[in-house]
């Protein structure tokens, strides 16, 4: 990612494109958006129409197509970090800032799977071949939603959507983006352990960081705290 000048850095007026993690519905961002009191356009990235057959580029192009007009800041969660990295590569002139929220960030020309440590990457490949990309309800409840109440966890399980294997296996492009970047770590995350989050933050080359005492879904567990992190990163007061 090559440095960019201050003229393209994020300001409090930047619209926001939220990119959800794999399988997660758009409504997970509702409470964060409400608590930010953001006066400008906010969108949640669309998924590709090809669904479980889509490539990573399809995901990135669908996100760009649903983004606010002009320049926007990306706030990407979990596997959304891979999509965000490709969005920033494909449309660098439109992305003013990139905040990763306990997100997977591969190396340039890397994939979600390649960003995982061994043996996790091997196990993930096998699991997708055998069972697809929708984890069992017990795994969603025990890892992804382990700090949520029963109602929120139940809704998440009911609305979890399988993703294309391409989201996990396809590699990002060779050219990376290097505008203003930040990383929010989740200290109690069972889905993406802190050590892996730190490696992803290093790959991102972040200049700003925050840590929240939450599991993998801070937008549902602590929306006010995450809203504060986002607005502080973007240079506005919560």
C-alpha cells in the first residue's frame, strides 16, 4: 500500500461503507449507526447476485456498486476485511480510510485461507469441501455469538447466510492500497484470536488502533463502544 497525501484522508464528512463478515446480515450495524449519530450517508455492502458461486472480485464489485457516491470510508468486519482490501485495490481513488474491526487482512495477493495459521487453513479447506460454508448452529453460538443473549444469538443463527467458497479461497490482487488505516481488536474473540488479529493489523500496516473487551461481534455486544472507536478513527467526536 503506497502512501497518500493528507488531501485524501478521511474527515468527519466522509460517508461510510460497512462490510459485514461472512454470513452476517446487514442489520448487525444498525445500533452502531444509530449511536454514531452520523449525519451523512451510510451503506452496508451488498453481496453479489451470484451468491454461493461468486468470486472475491464479485464480492468487491457488489460492495463498490452499493457504496455511497464519491469517496467513502470502509469499516470492515471479519472476512469483510478481505473484501475491503479488494475494494480499496480496485477503487483506490474512492476509498478515503479503512478501519478493520477484528477483521482478516491477507498479504497482497493472499486469500482469507492463506491468512490463517497452519493447521487452521488446512482444516478450513476440508470443512468447506465436506460441509459447505455455513457452520452448524452450535459453532455459531459457541464461537461467533458466545457473548450475545439468546435472542440475538438465535436471530443471528436463523439469518446466517452461506457464502461462496471464492470469498475464502480467491486471492486479492498484487497491488495494495495504503491510505489511512486503523484496526479495532476484540479482546474476547473466540472466532479470530487476538494473536491472529494482531498479525492482521500488522499486515494492514495500521497507524491507529483500539481494543474493545468484546467477542467477535462488538457491533452487537457493545455498539456504543464500537461507534466511539469508528468516530474517533474518522476524526469526529462520538
